[in-house]
C-alpha cells in the first residue's frame, strides 16, 4: 500500500512510520502539507496517489481551543472533511484519529463505539464534528478514538506529552498536583500504531476504539511515572473543582474495545506495562535529543 501520513513530525506519526515500514510510507510534516489548504491536499494526492491517508494532524491543545474555536474547527473538522473528499476522488481510505473527549463522562463503564457522543469542550466538539464530516463524505474511512497518547518521539518534540511533563517536574523537584477524579486509559503510541497497522491490513472500516488496557486517574498515572523514574518528588491528588481549567474534561472516559474483539485484533497491553517500555526506550537513543 502507498500510505501518506499527515502531521508527520508528531509522536504518533513517528511510531506509525515504524509499524507500517513494510508498506510504501511518506510522512509529511506541516511544512510539506498544510491540511487546511485544499490546493495542497489536491497537489499531494495527484503527486503521491495514496491508497491510504493517515491523518495524525490535529489542534489538540485542549484549553487553547477554548480561546481559538475557529482554528480548532478548521483543523479538527473542516480539514479532515477536505481529506475525506480527496480520498473519495482518488479511491483512497482515510484513517483519522479522534478522542475520548467526544463523550461527556457521565457513564461509569467503558464507552462503546456506538454510544451517544456529547462533548463538553470546544476541542471535543471540533473532533466530534470532524468524525461526522468524514462519515458524511466517504464510506472508506477508519476513525480511531484513543486517549492519553504518549510516544518516545515526544521526548524531543515541541509539545512533548504528559509523561515528559511529569518527568521534567520531578527532575526539578517541583510540587506536583494532579487531578484524581478524571479516569481514562493512557495509550502508548507504539501499541496504537501496531493496532492501526493490523486494522488497515484487515481492511476494517468504521469507528474503532484503541487504547491501552486497564484504567487509571491522571494522578495514578503521574504517581507511577514518578515512581518508575526513581524520583522521590511527591505527587499530590487534587479534584477538578480545586484546579479549574478553561476546558471541561469528562470525569470518566475509558473506551471499550468492542470492535477490536469483533474483528479478532488483539487489544493493546496494559498501560503500566507500556509505560515501563516507554521509560526504557527513552533512556536509549532519545535520551540525548
């Protein structure tokens, strides 16, 4: 397959390039493909003739989205629809990544793919709009909802990830206050990429939930990061009401893996096992970057 990956400089794109190495893969950063530019999308498709476009580009700074709703909807909704239109014209499949933030967190059991969405934030609303735009534009789509992604390329990326933020604070000995009443499943980018490869090669279409196994609060995740890093910096749990943020977050956003089970693709390993590998890998080639 000829596969084009948008957002090619991000942490997920880096792991996708490795997982999809048996195929003909081109990863394009924003400097080579601005997905908000319809002419740039058309030129890329005419040049590359992809069988698959994997869209990892997104505006995912959740609180900043509250102040920039136009940009959020442009990148997270309008641009994916333009990619979907291009895929429809060129006979390609669009793989697009969405989020647990399309749900409101009112459930106390894992969200299934068919559950009703009800986003609480501009970011969640823009991602939900992107999903709907894609579904209304082309049947050849794979929408992958995931949560709390962390990948080793985040060690050297501009925005990093939650693990890197916690490690940086721990190394400085800074006080760490992390919310304990938001439950999710952290997801290792390497495992997510492998699952996407399997879904693509099995020609699965529709909406699929792909996350790590298990569940935890952001506080529990942070405490494990600090512990495994061998730091004695204390991590203090706080409630959302004690740490108000511009964007509302779902209190519970664990995702069920019904579709993975149905199509016979193994779900990713438990997040703790994946975190251990992440910390081992970042101590290697990425440590000096």
